C-alpha cells in the first residue's frame, strides 16, 4: 500500500511539473534607454490572477518625480521617443486616475528619483495583461514603457502634462527558464 501511494505521489508531482513547464511565461521585461542610447533602467512585468505588477529600477535620471506610462507602440526611436505613440488605452478612456472618464490602461503612478539619480518603483494595474486579448501589451504593434521628464498630474488629457520623454524601453516577453 505504501509503495502504491508513493508511486501515485511521484506521478502526480511529475505531471504537475510537466504542466507548469509547458505554460506560457507570464513575465515581460523592458530595458530603458535615454535619448543618447545609454541604458538607464530595467522594468519587469509579472502577471498575476488579477493584473500585472510593474517593477522598475533606474539610474542616471534627473532627481524628482517622473511620470511613468505604458505607451501603445513597441518602438523607442531616440531622441524624442514619439515612435512609442500615445498611452496604452484599449478601452479609449480619458487620461488620469483623477479624471472621472479615465484612466488609460497605461497610466501608472509617478516615480521618485533620488538625488543620486536612482529610483525604484512598483505598481499594480488591472488595466493590462501579458496574455492574448484586448488589453494585451503584446498586440500587433507591441507596447513600450516610457519615463517622462515631468510629473503626471493624473487628470489632464491626453498626457497628464508629463512633458517630454526621458527614457523608453520596448516591452518583450521574458524567456522562460527550464
């Protein structure tokens, strides 16, 4: 009886391990570069059951608050990064969490950069997914993460008066590890 139970436990464990390794990765990354092509940060995106957590580590930026947005196009052509398009907004809402008709799915909180030019950021959003679908950042033209020079006022449509784009990174599906 013990041997049968042990064999059944091993089979269930192996089956679970095999099924986990065949599921698509639910993580993405974006390497952010400034207008001169210098790497200034890395963002990770992790899918959970109810949304996506965005983590961002930066260096070499100007101190102060900076707007952070997911933009609708996966292109980061320097120096202005306008190739990234407007904010990721599949539901066609207005900009900003303070706007009664908002917010864009790509509207994230402001990030504080310290006096030494470094910053860490974490935010959760239920407005986007890494999986296929209407709110996927992996639509036909992809998406990018952009850090702006200024602060998002969370209300003014369409940009939150966030100013120019200081850094940009194309969001790419992370490679799964075996």
